[in-house]
């Protein structure tokens, strides 16, 4: 009975969401306060109903109610409680319910924050948020009912997908959902600005923070997914350009471009149409990515089982495209730029080039992801596009993008004088030249040295900006360096927090170069007590042990690592293989990992014989990979500084770049 109530709650939420769309739109058009309030009340009601439905499904998962088809298909009695809770987003219907729950929470946060503010925009914002909720509720009510029952009560369930039984897969999808769903908010404000014809800078100022919040969640989710792939799949890498990886990366690219280009609109009143299109494209790619993982049109290790939701997504995407384009073209006369880009040596020009590169990478990634589908439609043969193609196409674009990260912040708004160019670029270029020579002497390989040199150049420009900013504050206020540094971040968090985010990207770039170009690997078969040498280390296989857990058997191998030259012990590591009771033919790996500042030592169990007396392993030495995860933490810190409220600064009246004035 309670599960029938869960379905009824979703039906009621769908009806109220449609009601809220209508009252919000009509109330916004007529400026009718009662209708607008009804729309706000609908948001609260929908959130409450969806929340209760999610609680019922969590109850079913945690108490082993296998008469519910979803619970039977994604849980079992022996499954640890930790994973039973996470099973809510481990399957098709549950994940869509979770999507809707997060969207409802975001909608409530918006209404609570702005119900009595931005009165011209909020009714339409409400309608767009509820329209997205309506779409997902339609899926839950008509396509993938999470409360569907079997008619019998099985003794046990089929168990959770083995690849999902990893701690990263508990938190990684949550971060991605918070990022994915959160991108609905800036899109809703953009549509509201078009509908209300309030197309000045007000909506841009609101959405900067509301874009940064989901952006940092999406960034964290992508990095956590990379860590999961690195630790669980056992292939020595963190990114394979898998279609579902790409689905999360595509909206990240366009959202990052949007965060840069709205600064130009806010500061100079240009790129108005481009910003509207860019945030719509981000929303479109979020829905497309959700469609990709659930329709079965593209094969992926991450995707959900094939279902009937594909046609619903396709119709929604088509309506979204044509509805948005109609609204945009109708409002084009109101989107004329206030100014123009005056010089190629301006920050606006650098940001525009930055946007071209972000969208270029997004287009190449989108094309490569869907090419197998297009090839099958046209030729009848599915032709896959693998990682080497993505690396060859996107690699040079990423290098240019990284270079612009160093160049752009050194340029002034409108134009930069020749004297300004000389002051800004002399030391970074000289120091980078020396660094490039040293790098080439250490490792004479052109492409990786080029990548590391660009990373070093960006690092030098970031340090220079902080040094000059601190010096400027010391001159104007007499503060000591630590106080000047703190106040620099406090008073200009948007700019200097952005530099910290750039520093994070540099660290991630260093890790990418190290793993891509300097990785060492070997597949070996070892007897117990036997060792093998790789990249200056000796890996000695000691023993193999079976450990029983609640729903699986873990096979642990023990390794000792020593330096090849000195024999000094570096440490030990324990790779493992998990054999699940429900799916014995689908074992998973947990790599053995020893993290050092300069490299990761990484071992994977492939097979064993004679009760573990002999076993086969794949061993990797991955230089610099740890800096990817350190970069992720730095990225979160930098974004937090950007988001944190800081005192307003008076705009500079200077037309030509002055580093001292802007830094202070």
C-alpha cells in the first residue's frame, strides 16, 4: 500500500508542477500577485511530495522490500547499508527520482531567497524550473515508475551493479547531479530575462554565483569520477573519453566559457546574445547528457539499461530547441551590444578567444561522442571513435586554452598600451624561457616539454599577479604582506579566486602531461617472493589472501616496493580483486596504490594460479598524477573564494590598463 502512495505522490507532484507553470507565466505576464504566489506555493508543494516519494523508496531499499521491482533489481540482503542508501541513484528510475528531488530543493532555495526580490524575473524563473520538474515527473509517472511492484515477494534481490560498489560511486554521482541539475538555474534566469525583456546586467549579476555553485559541484564530480576510473577500472588512467564521461564534460566546457564571457557583458555590455546562447547550450547539453546515459543509443561502461525514456527526452529536446530559438529571435532587437571590442590586445578579445576554444573543444567532443551513432545511421556500420582521436583533436586546443589562461589576465580592458604589454610580459617570458631550457635538458621530448612549459608560464603569470596585487596594497594602505594578501582575496575574491582556479587547472595540466607522456608499464607473472623492476623500483610479490565480506570475496595481494639502486624500502601496497556472489562472472578491481609527490606506484591483479603461488599483474609508474587530485582541492578552494561575498569595489575609470590601480 505504501508504494502505491509513493506513485500517487508523484502524480500529485506532476499536477501541481503544471499548475505552477501556468500560474507563474500568467502571473508574470499580468503582474498578478495572487497567481505568482500560487506558483511559489506550487514549488514548495512539489518539493514536499517528491521528497516524501524519495523517502518511501529509500525505506524500501533499506528494509529489503523486494516486491518493489526497483529494489529487487538494484539491491540484496547482503548489500552493505552504505550501498543500499546509494542504490537510489544506482538505477534508471531511482536516479530520475533523485534528479527531480535535487531540482526541487534548488527550486525551493531560489523561491526562499528571491521571492520578494527581482519581481519581474522570478515568476518566469519559477515556471522554467517547474517545467523541467514536470518533464522528469512525466518520465517517473509514465515511463519508469520507481514504485512498480512484481506481484510476488522474492527471497532476495539481484544485487547492485558491481562497478557501483565503490565509495567514489556513492559521492561522485551526487556531485554530478548537483552540478547537472544546478545548471537549470542560470538557464531559468536567462529565459526569464528574455520573457520579461529585462535584458540588462541584472540577471547576469544574479546568475554568476548561481552558475559557480553547480560548476564547482560538476567539477568535483568529474574529478571524483576520474578517481573512480583510476582506482576501480585498473587500466592506469583516469579519463578514456567514454561517452558518459564526455556527457559530464560537455556542459562543464560551455558553463566555464559562460563564466568568463558574462564578465565581459557585466563590465562592457557586449556578447549579450552569445551569453544567452551559451547558457542555453549548457542546459541543452545537460539534458542531452542525461538522455545519452539512459536511452541506450551509445554504449558505455557507465550507462543505465536501455528503456523507453529515449523518446520522451527526444521530444523534450526538440521542444527546448525550437522554443528557445523562437524566444531569442523575437528578443534580438533588445540584445544589441553597448560597446565593441576595440583592440586585439584587450582582455575582452582574450576572453572571446577563450570562448571560441571552449566551444571548439565542446563541438569536437560532441561530434566524436555521437559519431558512432551517425555512422551507423548513414552506413549501417557503427564506427567507434577512441581516445587517440580525442587527444589529437582536443590536445592542441587545450594547450592554446591553457596559454590564454596566462595571457588574458595580463591584458587590460578595452586595450593595453605597449608599455603595459612590456611591463606585464617581460618577466613571465624570461622566466618561462629559462624553465623551458631546464625542462628540455631534463627530458628532451618536444611535446611534453611544450605542455609543461605552458603550464609553467601560466604559473609565473599567476604569481606575478599576486605579487603585484600585494605590492599595490602595501603602497596604498601600508599593510604587511600577509594582511595585504588576505585583503586582496577578501576585497577582490572574484578576480584572485579565479587565479587560484587557474592555478588548479595548471596542476591538473601537469598531471595530464606526466601521465600521458611519462607513464611506464609492464605486465608480469610472478611467483611468491619474486620481484620485477620498473622505472627504478622493484616490485616484490609476497602473498595472496582471500577475505570474505558480506556479499563478496576479496582477493588481496601483498607487495613490497624498494628502490632498485639502493634497496631502500619505499612502502607496500595491496591490490585486490572482488568476486561478487550475485555476479561471479563480473569481478572488479581495486588497485594497489602508493602515492609519492613525484609519481604513483600502481599494481593491478589480473589472474592467479596454484592457490596464489603464482599470479599475473599489471604494474604502472605514473609520474605527477597526484597533482591532479591536489589541483581538484585547489579548484574547490578558488571557487569558494570567488563565491564568498566581498565588499563592493568602485569601478576604475581608467581606459588603458594600469596594473597598480586594478590590483589594489
